[in-house]
């Protein structure tokens, strides 16, 4: 059998031939007039649903005309034209290259092989593989073709003649078969074929359960307390060896070490003024400070202007 050229790797299931409701479906006249012939287009759904889509007036005449249309060359051309997105160069190339296959299928084989995707892309041009299989011989993906990567990842080359069948696991999962939990996740269900991993508490780097008491290791910036729970380091710390501002590894910005404790710097009491605009005051905060307009003044275009009195005095 002919092999597909290596450039053609685009494997999207070709929709089975079946028309969608034509634009003019509401107007019963549409199928009669030559200009208004129904615009068939391959969509999901089998060909024999075709006639049902034309709204109302399913007369014997229409049945006959439509069924002729159903197997007509015009319709084949329409289907071929609509197989690929116009922007999908590879797909259009592939269809053009194999147009005679498609014609053969349309006129002689579509009864015997109703699944065009299977007949054309998998069996005829050998570009695709059935879902859950990969590579030149369409071997089963890791974890089996039913649930590649056990439903927790993507199989390399799935549905194509490419790839090696290995798994790229979703972020929660790891391992060759996507059955193990990544760091930061713990197992809530596991057997030979199914695995569910759930996020640890925000305090944990690794864990065995959902709470901050189930951490194996605390995340950066968190520390184990006496109750073996990971708790956040004091706000004055960057990294800590225990709870409290006296257990900081280093002080956070806006804090300075004083008598072994990381202490807030009062920026408003430094020799150099922190707030320098006119009519504004400095307000110290934990780890920082704010400059706010003085009473009777308000912020406008970056300066503090006198508040305009409105109301009862005017
Ligand atoms: C594994 O767990 C899944 C999900 O609970 C279940 O459907 C399946 O039957 C289990 N398989 C085995 C072998 O126990």
C-alpha cells in the first residue's frame, strides 16, 4: 500500500459525510430552485440523517431529489472543499493529493466503509492511527489505547503514525504511566489502572494529606511548629527556623535586626524625610510606609491640593 509522504502528519478525524441544515432551510423553496440547492457540508452525524435536516415539507419529490443529491458529484465536491479549514495547508494538501481515493470511496466504497476517517486516513493513506495508538504500526499507547497514560496525560503520537507512545503527564502526575503524584500533590485514589492526585495545602512542598499537618516538607517561607504543622514564617522574615520575628534567617525588606529580632523600620522617623511633597504626611506601616495628603488636602495630579469646601457654606 502507498505510504504517506512524511510531511503529512495532520490527523484530525475527517467528519463523516452528512449535511448540516442548509442556510435556506426555513424557506421550503430552497431545495427546488437550482440556485438554492442545499449546501451540504460534512458535519457530525451520519449521511442518512440528511433528509431530516431540511425543515418541513418532506414530500416524495424532495426525498427523491435529495437522495440523488446525497450521492451526487456536486455534493462530493462540496464535502471535499469543506474537509479542511482553509488555513490548514497540510490538510488541504493531503486532500488534494488523495482526491482520487476520496472519489473512489464516495462512489464505490462508502456503503461498505461508512467511516471515512478510518478508511481514508488510517487504512488507505496510513497517516492516522486509531485513537489511543501511535507510530508506524499503530501500537497501543502506554497505559493502553482505552485510556492512554491512564487518563492523566497525553500519549506522544496518539492517533498518528508518529511518536513513541510515551506519556507527557498532566501537572498533578508523574512517572512513565502517569500513576504517581507530582511534588505538591498527594494520592487520593490508586490502583493498577486509576490514580487521582490532589493538591497539598499551600504550606507543604510534599505531603500525605490535605492539611498543613500532613506536610512532609514545608514550602519555602513556612516552618514546622510544635504541633508538626507547617505555618508561615513571621512577616518580618525571609526564611525562618521557627515561629516569631526572632527566628528569621534574614530580615524582610523594611525590617532591621535589633536585639536578635527583625524589627520594623520607622521610615517616617529617619533623618532623611521619606515623604517630600508639600502638605503631605508620612504614615509608617509594617515593613513599609505611606505618604498621604495632610488633613484638609487631597491628592490631585500627583500633588496635595486644598480640599474645596462644598455644601452648606456655599
Ligand atoms: C480502580 O479504581 C477505579 C476508580 O475507582 C475503579 O473504577 C476500578 O474498577 C479499579 N480497578 C481495580 C482493578 O480495582
